[in-house]
């Protein structure tokens, strides 16, 4: 059995009933008197903020129900203040995963990466392409960070990892996954919806996915029903927009570069060898040689290519090495993509 996150990283084991920690980075026209908040929030300085900026932080992890109550209390307080939201202000949610088995945590991380574009689109426009919360499509090297985490339990605390929509650096420090993309205090209703979505993602993931490969298989099976199956119709509709499925397919195409063995057997499962299967080199898994005619190349520059057609012409005329022309960051074609998407 996989070790828990608490055991892997030596972080304090927080009760599974305490789901969230939250940080509210805020700016004000005038510095408020925070005494009415009592001990409900810690008030901290934050050098990334301006205009009387402070960070209000939960003093510890709270249950989902208590988190909603804290949001209501803070909303009442802020209605009386001169709040000045800017591109610098934001709301960060820490999801407690100290009690997760490592493989379960890897599955949740994969799920959050898969839909991070949807999460960003829920937020106000200033959070898109924001240097403090870059999504996977903003910075595709994050696929490497994800693979390092799943395969080696490696979490990098550098800013390029921290300033992500999904920040994995906090796993080794607090035993949490930090979601950073929500704007500075939005409406109370929007914030409650946000924590409701994250709560259901955490809950469904732990109950249903035992490794990242389970998440991938579930997505490829459910397709357009994927979000409804996880969140329920009432919450899923909050993340839907006309091209949402294309965006999830695109993130999946980026993460297809993570070897299948890594998705099946995360760090503490230590690559249990699959029976009667010759172990391939890392390079062979990532970019096998495939050829195709140049005239066909344009046909795969889309989020949802026709995989059967792709296999057909890839096997037909072997004229141009795909890998020679697919250095394009927009899409990669290799045997794994064809194999894993043949039923899409």
C-alpha cells in the first residue's frame, strides 16, 4: 500500500475532516481595523501587494462547513471596508491531503492539472495568463514538474512552481495542494461555489481514483459527461463554456508525455513491473518514430483529431518523420497518443 502524504514528507497529519486552509490577499483604499474579526483570521504582511495590502489567513485547517461559515463572516466584514481588488490580489485555497495515500494524491494532482483551464475560466479575466497563477497551457513545462512529482515525489519550491494555478510545492511544506487562481475576494456566492467545487473534486477523487491512470481512463470513457459525473450537474455547469471539452483534451494531450508506467505506479508503488511486458526506455516511451506525408500534417493541428484517420495515414506513406516537424508546442503525436486515444 502507498504511504500517506504525511508519511512521505514528514508533515503533521491533519484530520481528514479538516478540508481547507485559505489565504485572502487583499488591498484597501484605507487600512481597516481588523479587531472585529477576532481570532478568526491571522493578519499578515505581503510584499507582493500595494494599496494597504494585507493577507488574511485561516489560523488552521477547517472543515467544509466551517469554511463556509468563515467566508460569511469575512464577507460581512469586507462589505464595510473600501476593498480595492487588483491583478495582484487573489484567493488561495489549500486542500488538505495529508491523509491521502501518495497514489491518491497523485491522482488528484493529475485531475486538477487536467481541468486547470476550466478553473481559470471560472475566475475573472485578470487571472488568465497571470504570472502568479500560470496554468498548464500557459507554461507547458509544468508537465515535467507533474511527472517528477508522480514518479519521484519531488516537489520544487521555486517560484516557477509556486506561481501556478495548481501549486504542488505546498505538498512538501504543509501537506496541501494549493489552488491559486481565484481573484481577490469575489462575491460571497461565487466563493462558496468555488470551495464547493474544490471540495467535490477532492472527495470524488479520493473515493474513485487510486492512481493518475484511473483519472485518464475515466475522462476518456466519460468525455462530455466527465464533469457532470464528478461534480454533479449543479456545480459542473459553473465550469462549462462552449470549448471546455477541447481545453481538457488539450491539457490531456500535454500530459500524454508522462509515461504510462508512471501514471499506473506512482512513487511509493515503485514501478511494479507489468507481467510479460518488456520495459521500454524513457525516450522510447516519449517519442517513438512515426512517419506521415506533409500534406496530411495540417489535419492533426486540432484539439480532437480523428484518431483512426491518424493511424491510417501514419501507417500508409512513410515520407516525413513526424517527430522532426512536431516540435510545435501545440501538439505531439506518438504511439502513446494514438494508443490511448483510439477510442475517443
